[in-house]
C-alpha cells in the first residue's frame, strides 16, 4: 500500500483499486483507522484525539490532492506524494 504522506508520527496510505467510498488509511503509534475524504472515521481508531485532529486538519488542506490520488488509485496508476502537515 503506497505511502502518501507522513507527519508528526502519522503515516497516510492508500490502496490501489480499493472499494468505495473514497478513503485512506492512517496509522499512529501502532493504531490504525480508515478515514473518508471528509474526515469521518469509517473503521478503526487512532486512540488519540490529537492525531485524529491532525489528520482532519491535513484533509482540509489536501482534499483536492487526496481526490486526485483516489482517482489514480482506482486506475491502478502510481500515486503522488502529498505534502505533510507542517
């Protein structure tokens, strides 16, 4: 699963040709969660309110790039790295 971004110990990944709705996987301190592109947690839990807030802040800043990568992933094409939250 390609890594899209990494910031503050949070790793963001996206599968190729994954199921709808558009989403990505986040991992923090050994915990995993699946977020849709609006910031809702679909599965799992990072068990850190701060990490969840950081992921949601990152989504707000990088929403267009996430949508673009989702389209690439659905086509089986290489994904683009997305700038981390700074």
